[in-house]
């Protein structure tokens, strides 16, 4: 069974199992000094963290990181499997129908009303905040399914970048899984594509061990030594330098990275440039998409450039689900941008925006923008529909400010009616 972060295994079984893990927490080194990475058995699974860190665990399981991959089931699949909302019709007349049979779910291709292909939903990729894509096992290989769920439209859509026809053969790579899971064990040789994986050795979701490192040795030690309060055999990102923190986040939020070492060898605290060839050509801020390179946008911001301490975790608590909490993020802006530490925001629009400047810095200075990289085709719509995301280039956006002023004016008019 895949070690899934849903934590269905009881704590007693988990604690028992860790005693069988006898490998060291440190990476193995080859004769030439290169690192081979961790093995599956060096991970304990995030459920093992509950005994000592229950509050943190309970909060983290609600985050988009934790939900970014999961086993496909009636609880994790967001789209409808009820007629007529379970169909996606291609311009050619071909159709994919989302069907449930027993406890399994399928994407079924029909051409001229004749079934031509049936593929099972095996994994859900994506938290569902913007949408979900889906993976299916084809032997020991993973392929992306042709239909995606687009959350804002509450509709099935074609998978981004797919051709306008039905295809079930787009391979999912270890680099894809590196950002959408904690660990996946590849069983094919490096450079062989499509890659093969051991389906029984995957840790779904981006969970505790993605940032704290494999925890089997840590769990074993702390279980045997409960009086030792300083964590052993575990990584503490709170001790990281700014660059170490940025590198950890940049693994998945730093734009295009061409790996020079196999996936899953980079570990929290490592130097990203030792594992990836980082794209530095895209210096034009307007060429950076709002999806996938949040760090590139942040680094272009004066907020980032004028301090030596600001990093992703200055504003984001990775243990908590803070998605959409504009007021909370705005307070973090004000913690730096205030008048002599009085808590009063420094904003030239205070006279016009009033109390809004204390509650919503984000809509004006980090407005939602369409992604050039993520767009889908919806039923009956000939034009692609982009996903929208808050930009991380923190600056002044006159159009966003005008929109905010218009909204405030309309609220005043409604209130005075």
C-alpha cells in the first residue's frame, strides 16, 4: 500500500514499524563523493509526527501543500460523476465521460458513442484550490489523464497543454513528482524515459519530511528517548540562512529548473544550484508568469531588495492553511510598512481608502493576474480560460487601485440607499 498522508495507520503500528528501519538518516555517498539520495525506508510518513506534534500536524493537513497529491477517491475527487455534468465534449465530437464503477473512478473515451479507452483515476494532482489534474498507472509508469477539473468554473476541462483530442499517454516525470509529493522511488535507470516508479514506495503530498528531511531515524530515537527534548536526526528549517530558506521554496516556486542530478536528491538545507541549472535568462519581470516562479517575482520587489531578511516564510506559515486570508497577510505587510511601529500603515491612498489600508494591502499591491502557463478549454468556449493567481511582484498597480476605489464607492452608495 502507498504510504499516504491520510494517516489511516494507527500510531501504535507506526511506532512499531520504525524499529525495523536500520538505515542512517544521512545520504549515502558513492566512491566519487557524489550523493545518491535517500531511500524510501528512511522516511517515516507524516502520520508518525502526530504523537509529538499533534497541533502542527492537524493544521498542516489542511494546507494546499499537504493536499497537492492524494489517492483518487470519492473524498478527494472534486468533479461531478453524475450525468450530464460528468462529460467533456471535444470539438471533433469525441467525448470523455467521468464514470464510477464500484469503488473505482474512470475517464472513458467515446468516439461515435463507442467506448475506445477506459483509464482509472489513480492519483489526484493538485490541492483543488485552482484545480485538479489526474494520474493513472500504466504498469509501473504514470500518465496524465486528458481531463482536468477547473475549480473556479466548477467544470471538467481539457488538461492544460493537451491537444484538442483525447490522449492518455503523456508521461508524468520524477521532476513532476518532486514538487507534488514528498518522495517517489524511481526504478528505471537515469535518463530512461518514460520513467518507471515503484507504486508501493510513494509518499503523497508535500508534508513534514519535505522540509524537515526523512524522519525514520528521528522517530526511532525520540521514541526510545522521550526525555530528550531537542530533536535529533531531523532538519530544523528555523536555523536556515535566508538563502537556504529561499532555495527550499525555490525547488518548486523558483521557475524553470533543469536538473543536473536525479530528482529527490535535493534536501532541505542544500544549495539548489548544486542540483539544478537555474534559469537566470528571464530577467524581464514581465516575462515571468504568476504561476511557478513566485520567487522570481518576489526578488524583483523593493520589499525583497531593501532587506536582508525577507523570505517566503516571512509572510507564509507553511504549517497553516492561510489561503485567501487577505487581512492576515495585510497585517504582515503592515508589520514592516507602518508609521514608526505604531501599526498605522504607511499608504499614500489612506485618505481615499480609509480603513481598507489596514485590512487589504494585497488587492492593490499583489493583485490577481491571469497565468500564461495554466489555461484550460471549457465546454463550448473556443478560447482558453486562464487560472488567476496573486502576483508576488509587490509594487503599485494603478488599475488595481482604481478597482478598489470603485468598489469602496459602490459600497458607500449601497449603504446610503
